[in-house]
């Protein structure tokens, strides 16, 4: 199947976000706190399931959260070079 | 920064607000910390930037850290103390960095290029991507469903909903880029796309078209 057609159909029928009132702004407000907790082993889904739901259907928020998390994890393990 | 000079949240805030004499050091410590974080992200987590020289990535991280530092200072009062201050500041920096990358990638695209021009690509009544041709009856059914899909899109959606849906959901253009071109913001656009897909789904389902049916009809076999 044409990839774009596939995406369109999947998007139209995606019910992920239907009962989820969280928008990008509300979602990202939690990122710093979540990143620390997840870096320490917690799960977003257990802490804030509505944020996990938003991350599952919002590529952009997910990209931003994963980026922050990767930096925090790297900092904690001394991977971010210090001067 | 060594462990010894690691500040508490209160010390960071006081210093950055200029309430203690170490404001210049605090600004520089924070800027350099943000730069290191951004550099790590750009050089280790972004395969799309692998072609850039170390010098270019460093320069990029430097510019982004400078912007991020300003953004942090402007928004200092919105930090509520619910994490380390530096984690919160890094969140701001990540947002600046990723926004820059998204904008840069689509700098030369107009809104039309992000929406209308792509129409033929996905509504070209030619749903078969591979080289296997479908049986004639199946091909006819596919054409009919695509036509109905196309009609539904035009009947059910406003122009803005259509533009938003195609740009975001089909062409995967970042929402903040589309929002900027459409003169709105990311949150409003998120809602616009959300409403568009719901309307379209209701419209299609009212005609007996489910996702399973459509996916099966177009799947390669
Ligand atoms: Zn989002």
C-alpha cells in the first residue's frame, strides 16, 4: 500500500487521542519532572497515563521528551563531557 | 562544573536573579551546561546531523545554548521547583534546539508546498505501491473507495482542517512549522487536526467504511 495512504487511513481512525484532553502544552509541562523520575527507573505510564497517551500519538512531544530524557540519563551517568 | 560548585535550586535562582554576587558565574555555568547537553543530543542522538563536522555541531550547540539561556532567564518565574533547576532549564533548551532544527528543515517550504502539492501523491487513484497488480474487481473497489475518501475529505472538512490534516498527518510536517505558516499556534493546530480526523472518521463510518475494511482492501498481497 502507498505509505501516505496508509498514514492517512491510520490517522483518521486513530482513536488514541479521542478521550484524552491533554494538549501539547499541558503535556510538556511535566517533562522535567518526568525525565528525572524515568531516568531513575519509573514509568511514564504509571506516573501519568494521560501523558503517556499523548506521547503515543504526538510525535513532536515524544521527540522532545525522549531528547530531554537522553540528556538527563547521559548527565547522570557522566556521559556528558564536563569542561 | 565540579560537584563542589553544584548549586541548590534556591542558589541558582538567587544567583540568576542577581540577588547574590555570583550572577556572572551562574550565567556562564548554566550556559555551558546547556551547551554540553545540547551538544550531546545533536552529536549522539541525531543521526540526521551525522554529516556535519564536529566544528559545525559545536557552533550549533553554542548558538542554541545562548538562545536557551535567554529563554530560561525570561521564564525564571515559571519554574515551580518540581525538579532540579538544571533539569527544568534543560527542558527549555531541548525545546529551543528541536524547534530550531524543525524550522531549519522546512525553511524553504511554503504552506502550499506542505499541503496542496502533496495531494496528487496520496490521492492519485493509484493505491498500489508495489509491482503486484490487483485483480480487476479489487482495483475497481479500491478506486471507488479512494474516490469516496476524496469526496469525504472535501465534504466533511473545512479548507483549514484539510490543510492541517494533510500537512501534519500525511506529510509528517512538525506541527509547530505548520502552525507558524497557518498563523496559529501548536496547541490550536493540534485541536484542529484532532477535530478534522474525528469529523472524517464519522463521515466515513456513516458510509460503512471502517479502518479494517480499508486497510484490508489496500494491503499488498
Ligand atoms: Zn504534543
